[in-house]
């Protein structure tokens, strides 16, 4: 069984009089544990694809099955639960809550899921240790370096042990060295069995992925080596 | 997200924007404080008036000359409505009523009192010996008007009059000149402070006949009647009316009111005033509620990125709505509490500044103010919270 099955996906935006076909007749199958880089020029549809995969957006047509379950027809709250339990997001601009400490940011998904405070503290502590942030637990995002912030974000994305990590230009706001560190971290998680889908402009980064998907005008123009 | 987490999250959010939080709490607290202070003032005024009326004496029935017409024009009145004056004899006749303990006729006027070159405007009260007991007054020196000599040229003076005309000298036995008549001072009233309508410290009390002669009249201003007991007030009123009707050729040409009725009227009027003032102050609470809404809408806009993130992390719409509602409720609660303390401090300051005014905010007003503040905060918090919950996550995340 495939982790992700997209078939006949259409996503159309209407901007004024212009009709933009962000994704058209789009099919995709991703197996569990894959490492997939999504590349393409601006406006090629890769962000739309990521939003659809993350259940942040709904397609106008077509079906999306995640772990065999049709998720496009779920209610907003049911989709929220799927996001919480099965999907982790890593953003280019980290998206940490500025007034919360690193530990509290990592604990957010646990808090939203209603996990007991004691259990929460235990899991956050372990995550902090795993990601080399043990001595940064009480620091707010503005007291952390870019690399540390992204590590906090990755810790938060993985704290619920999701099946799928969606990373949107995770190194876009980082210098080359820290960027490489962050990518290695994500690849380590992938090696541990988590499916990793990463949107990137960076061809070097894209070349590291085992599978590369290139989009243009809402269509796949290249899918290798699948 | 469970309740403690929601509250903690909301508290952190409120603490994260201290200026915004301070301004909101301030606005809400001013509203609550206004209700507390203004109702304290209104209720204090009501209690003040009621207390002053009670100080007039107890179990009182008051007789006024003339009939207060409530029935409109009646042709019979045109022929027979000659108002008979109240007389000293009327007052004396009333003492025969079984429910009546004592009566005091009152005639009032103003004149000038002169002693040793010092001159002062005074209020003259003409009455009889029973007035002192009926009004529950105390003498500081000497004695009150004699029972047996209604024509004696004697006077009992208020404490202020004594001070101003006699200074350090003793007033007792001195002769005072009032309106070209000489009267001997036989008593000084104990200082009583401000009384309703008339300051008892600034009166000169003369025998009623002397006062009537002075003002060249034989009518009375009022007759005060004291019933034997509280339960006999209504009976005393009835008997008074009957006796006077009989004495006035069957004509009911006086108005008899009880102190209780007057008290109740004042109580109602001032009570209504307090409600009115509370309602006006409550408007400021509604304004504060609108401010809560405004501030929360700004907060939703400012934190759009955060809301998008929470949605991406799997927050249900309900969790986000509750977080913003909790924040509005917390701010309102803090404002209500601060306003309550501020209001009580204000009422305390009022009492310190005007000791005569028992300015305590009534419990209902305090509860209503706190309740309205919380309700307004929550009510006006609903719209921003719902807006936050309905944000499109893709657009929300794109914003930052």
C-alpha cells in the first residue's frame, strides 16, 4: 500500500479575471519511507502540491488517499486530527511562536493533542536531547541561531511521530553550513523510516534526494528514478 | 486542547503584548470603577436622606394646611373650598386623639436677632414645650419652653446662634432683641449638625403664640403629631383627619402625611436615581467591551501567522476559538477585578472626603458591574475568536 496516492488532482485559482491552473490532471504515488524532492520554478505548483499533501488546502477535483484513507472528504476538524497525528511541517521561516520557549514550541502539538503534562515534559525533554537543544530549552526563538530555530521546528514536526514530513525550503533562510546540517538531520529521520517530501529550489539539495519530481505549469515534467 | 492549557496559552499571549493588555484592562477597570463609585454615591445619597428623615423623630404624622387635590376640578370645590387655617387650638385638640402621644404646632419665619450690637439673620420656630421631645432634641444648657406660660417672652437658641451672638459670654438669662421684641434666653440646644432643610443649630425657638404675634398671624405652618406607637401611625393619621374635619365644619381641608410615606417616596426616587446612574456607568462597560473586540481583532490580524501554524500543527477550529475567547475573558476579568478595587478605593475616598455620606456601593451594583464586564468581554470576544478559527491556513501561513 502506498503512503500517498493522488489521482486526477485539479486545483484552480481565480485571480481577478485570470484562471490559474496550479495543478492539473496530477497523479502521484509515494511509498512509505521515500525521500522525495519537489522542484520547479516559481508558480510551477509545488507549494500548492505541498499544501494539498499537508491537508491545508483542498483540491477542486480528484482524490487523495493518505495511508489508504480518502482524506479530501474529511471535515475540517477531522483533517486537523490527521495533520496533528500523521504529518509534520517544516517551514522556510521556521514559524516558531516568538513568546514561547524552545521547549514550549516543541510541546505545542502535544498540547493541542491533549497529552498529559507529565508525558509531554518527558517527550519534549527527549526531543531536546535528540536534536542537541538540551541547553536551549528555556530560550525564546529570538535567543536562538537560525540553525537552532530550524532544529526546534524539526523537533516540533516530529514530536508526534508522524508518518510524513513536509519540508518547504527548509534551508532557504540558512547559510550553507547550517543548511547542510539541517538537511542531514532530516535525512537521518528519513533513514529512521519517516517519509520525507522536501520542496526546494536548490538543485544540489534536490540531487541528494532518492527521487526527484520536477513541476512546470501544474504538471509533472520529470519524475526520476521512479 | 484542555482548559488549563488553553488558559495558560491565553495568559502567555496576553503577557506577550503588555501595552495592549494594560490598555484593555485599564478601559475595562474604568468602566467597572465608574459603576461602583457612581452607585456608591447614589446609594449614599439615598441613605443620607433616609437617615436625615428618621432623625426628624419617629412615628411622625405631619399635618399641612390645604388639601392636595388629586381629583381635578370639582364644581363642589368651587363653592366650598375655602381653606381654613391650622391653629394652635387645632394642635391642642389633636392631643385628645387616643392614638396620639403628643403634638407640636409649628410656625416658621425669618427675622433678625440683635445682641450687644451684633446682628444676625435667624430662622424663628414658634412651637410648644412638646417640640423638644417630639424631635428628640437635646439641650446643652438651661431649659426648654415652659409648659404653663404660653405667652412668656423666652427663647431657646441653637448652638451656632449662641456662638455668634454671645461668643465667650454665657447666653442664659440674657435678653435678645428680635424684631423689636425682647426675649430672654432660657436654653441652648445641643449641637446637632446639618438637618434636612433646616439647620437646627441656627434657629431661635419661641413660644408659638409669641412667634405668631411677631409675624402678625394666627395660622400654623405645620402640626407635627407623634403616634403612641409605630403600629398606631395609620390610626393616628385617621383620627387626626377626623378631628380636624370636625373642627373645620366637616371640610377636609388639610393634608395629613406620614413620615413613612415621605420616607418611602424619597427612598424610591433616590433608588431610581441610583439605578439610572448605574445604567449610565454601564454604558462605559459596553464601550470597554467594544474596545475588547477591537483589540482582539487586531490581535487576530497580528497573530495570523501563528494561527496558521497552529492549524498546520493540527489545532481544531474550536481550540483556536477557545484560546482567543479565553484571552478576551482573562483581560475582562483582570479589568473587572482592577475596576472593583479601584471603585472601592474611590468609594472609600468619597467617605473620607464627605463623612456624612455613607457611600457604599450596593452589592447588586458590584455584582452587576463584574457580570456585565465579563459578559461584555466574552460577547465581544466571540466575533474575533470565530474569525481566527475560520482563517484559511494556507493564507494565514503565508503571512508573516
